[in-house]
């Protein structure tokens, strides 16, 4: 039930504040439940969404909803739930692990350099749909760092410790930026095109948006076929890996 509280104000008319929070006559703090933050989440190679379906995202949101009902202390102390959710710390010495903690440079150093207190852990979306990777901060908020739809952080023995290729998926905003760049490269009949200057003046905050360079390359069906064969034969891990190896070969 909503309660009414009266507060003194400068005028002679009292101000009534309606509070919709439930009464707490005992003053006892409610148990802390799982809450999530995405402030340190990133897409990187092997932890992207270019091969992920919309159904996967629905499964992820459903799992986060279920965990949001769990009390933190009871979950951590319940070995059965810990096992069901495949909840455990990240083993950085695991075979074929594609990254080390030091590589996750966007995580603030006071967390990365204090692994004993803020160790990275993972829990499953499902056995087939991969994992969620993150850490608990001092406020007991679970900070999601990576989403791992192909279970690449800890490759499975049943799949011969294979790291499956998947890359970051661009947003509508990043695609728009590339479209603007293409327009600006077009030659205009006027030496000083007012439309081009207007487009250049649009603020995009590119430095904050891109952590690395992005290259868009048009490939033929034959290029894709050969690339898939190279990846299947484990001669390369991804299209990005093929590009890097080709670049080194030419140099």
C-alpha cells in the first residue's frame, strides 16, 4: 500500500509525497539478488554475433531473467545450482583459450590487476548455446565482459578443443558511418561541395565508437567458399586470420 509522508516546505501549504515502495517496518535489508551491468561488455574476435541467431538472444535474456530471481549468497553456496549453471572461474591455462586476462584491456586495471578479489567467472546459457563471462564488483553486481555463443573461452574436449570462428557484428550506427564514408569519397562537380562539408560536420564520436580499425571488403562466392575450406581444414581461424596471414606473406 502506498504511504503518505509530510515534508516541510517554504510555503505554508504542506507538500504530500506519495511513496510506492513497500513498507519495511523491521529495517532488515532484503537479500541481494543477481543484477547485471553491461558497461564492460565488448565484441571481439571469437566473441561476436555474426553467426548468432535471434533465438540465441532470446535464450540469453531468459537466462538473465531467471538468474535475476536468484539470491546471490544462496546461489554461490548451493553446489547443485553452481553445477547446473556450469558456474566456475575462467581457467586461463585451458587448452586453446584464445585470450588471457591481460588482453581484455577495456576492463579497468584495478579489476584486472586484482584477480583474486575480482576473478572472471562464467555461467552457461545452455550446453549448446555457450556462456556468459564476467566478474562481480564490490557492489555484488555481475559485470558482463564477453558473451560466448560458441563456448570459445574454454574449448570443449568433445569438439577437439576447437575455437569456432565468429566475429563482431556491426550495428545500424556503424553501418551508417561506413555509408557516409562512401558518399564522401565520391567526386563532386563543385570544388567545394556544401553537401559533403555538411556531412563531414555531423558529430559521430568515432574515437569512442571504434576500438580498432574496421575494413569492409567485397568477396565473391568463390572467395567465401575457399575461405570456408581454409577454416574447416584449420589452416586459418577466421576471415580476419586469413587477411592477416596474407598480409604477412606479401610483406
